[in-house]
């Protein structure tokens, strides 16, 4: 496939007086894991429903893998985990997947094999004979994820996929997203949780009223490393030299922090400190958290309320 997996031009959606999505223009490349971030009510679910053709835009247009949104063909190769997955809960987990598989036009051994593989992948083999109505929140979410992946879609939309999941369930979802990425599947992830997307996404956008206010590529090449040092007494001269080696150098509760461009600089910093007679007790480098990045980029714009 050439061309973008998703592209939209000025999508807008009103509900009466309420402008849920003001002006959404975005492009997502094939194979990209794309995070669509924003606070509650930012228009994330509304945007996703427009992309899926579940609600019509008030104006604007878009394409999924080249096909105009709203057309049946645009949905055929797309998987979707809704925000509140609550389908036919009188069915057992296995029956629910059989039902959705047939809706996708699958049948026979191919469908049965796919279902068993997915039940195993989302850790529901033991509960496959149980009615979905007896499932816990996490189990319901996981059977929903299996449903979204049944027909091996090339583009998957996940609306708050880890809501209601415990840490093990969240890791399972993250691992599945990584596997999808390794297979070249495009993933569009809606979330209001920064920590959830920072571990999986290649790129994130931050939306307000369905308008993109910031865009960010993730990974160390993009934003460098956050270095934390536990040091003995630091002379004024050493402090000045330290500040010159990175950005945002500061001391907080006995720990020094600064932002470096990359790993090579960590060794430079330690060498410099030792040469100036500063005792180095601890060195820790980590990728800056998405929360740090957003606070740095958005600054005063991110006041609550
Ligand atoms: N069917 C509807 N009728 C009227 N207003 C709606 C409808 N759907 C959404 N809205 C409004 O549009 C705005 C955006 O809602 P949306 O569900 O897209 O937000 P969201 O970013 O997904 O939020 P959350 O993080 O809480 O899931 C909200 O103000 C909401 O009340
Ligand atoms: Mg939502």
C-alpha cells in the first residue's frame, strides 16, 4: 500500500450548539502507531466515529487507506475496539467471536483457528465457554480486542483500550500493539492517559475540541535523555560546567537533573564531574515522560479546567 493509512481534511462535527470536533486535519502513515490524546470531552471518540463512518461529519472529508470515509470498503479492512465494548453479552466469548467473524465474512477452519489463536493471545481460553455477561471488566475489554483483530485488519482503531485493565492487562495490550506494529499494521490509539501511549506510540497529537494543538514524535532521537545524578558537594565551577553540558539543569531534593541530547553525553558528564573532584554516587538516565514533554511544550496552556 502506498499513500497514507489515514488522512482527513478539516473534519468537523456539531451536536446542536456543541462543536465536538472543530477542524481535524491529520495524516497517519502506514505502519505507524499514532496516539490521539486529549482530555475528557476533547472530541476523540467523535473523531474516531467519523473516521469509521459511524457518524457523518458536519463538514470536511477523509480517507482510510485511500477509500473515502463512510464507504463500506473503507471499513472492511479496519478493526475497531469501541470505548464501551458491550456487545452480545448473552453469548459465550467463543460464540461472540464466531458471530463477529461471520459478520466479517469469515467461516470454517480458518475462522476457528483464528479464534483459538486470539483467545490464547488475550488469555481467555479458559473462559471461552463462559457467557460474556459473567466476564470482569478486563475480560470484556480483552474479548473486545480479540474481536477487533479477528479479520487481521491492516488498520486498527482502539478507543481507550486499557480502561479498566490492571497492570498485567495493560501490558498485554501494549505487547499486542507492538506485535501489530511489527506486522506493519497501523494503529490509531485514543487515550487521555499519557503514560499509556508514551510506551507504544511513534507519534502523538494533543487535541482540544477536535483541533490538533500540538504534535510530537516520541523516542530518544526526538527529545534526548533525562539525566538524574546523585552527587557529593558540587562547587560553583562544577555547577556551571554541568549546566553548560545540557539544558534545564537544576537541583531538586539533593538530586541534579538535566536534559542531554543522547547517551554519549552521559559519559562526558561523569568524566567532567570526576575531573573537577565531584563525588558521583548515582547516575540514572531515562526518556523524558510524555507528561514532562507536554508540560514543557504546552506550558501555561495546560491549566486544569
Ligand atoms: N451524540 C452526542 N450528542 C451530543 N453531544 C455529544 C454527542 N457525542 C459527543 N458529544 C459531545 O461532544 C464532545 C466530545 O465528546 P467525545 O466523546 O468525542 O470526547 P472524548 O475526547 O472521547 O472524551 P473522553 O476522554 O471522555 O472519552 C463532548 O462535549 C460531548 O458531550
Ligand atoms: Mg472518548
